[in-house]
């Protein structure tokens, strides 16, 4: 139970910082925030010349993704989120686009939010039970 409250505290810090820097993260990295407070973006390789794509193939995509992540990691340190955020998924969308997602590092965002809802509901029901008795 103590771990839950510790995770909840850190999730609030994560959420507050993400929302405070929402515009900056979108402008610099194209990151958007979903309902679960996960960050996601699409890395587009269409700007790269076709000859480079043919010559290097998937290693060009790997290089661009690593460059994106390294730049993002440097900014996350400045935002003091380096221990609260992790890369959750990299997915190839098509030949020129890759999706990348980041989330809360201590627990999956969905699980923590559902736990918050359940604990809050139980607390409210307990208080109502005490009042009605």
C-alpha cells in the first residue's frame, strides 16, 4: 500500500510536469499526450534523400530514432523527469514513419490511473458508510 502512495505521488509530479511543458514537448519533438498521460510522436524519414534511404535502409531509421531519443533524454534531464519517464514502445508504421511512445516509468499509466479510481471510490464508499451509520 505504501508503494501505491509513493507511485501516486511520483505520478502526480510526472503528470504536472508533462502538462506544464506540453507546448514545448509538442513544438520540439512533436509529442502529444493521450488520456493516460502517455507521450507519443511519429518520426518521419521522408525528408531524407532517397539515395540515403536505399544505401543505409533500416540503419538510417535506427540512427534517426537514436538521435531523437538522445535529444529527448537530454531535455528530460532538464525537466527533472529522467527517472520518471521511460520509452514504452517503438513501432514501424510504414517505410518512412516510426511511432515512439513514452510513459511513466514506475508503473504502466493505465494501471496507476485505474488504481487511483478504485482507491478513491473505496474511500468515498467508506466515508459514506461511516456517515450513514
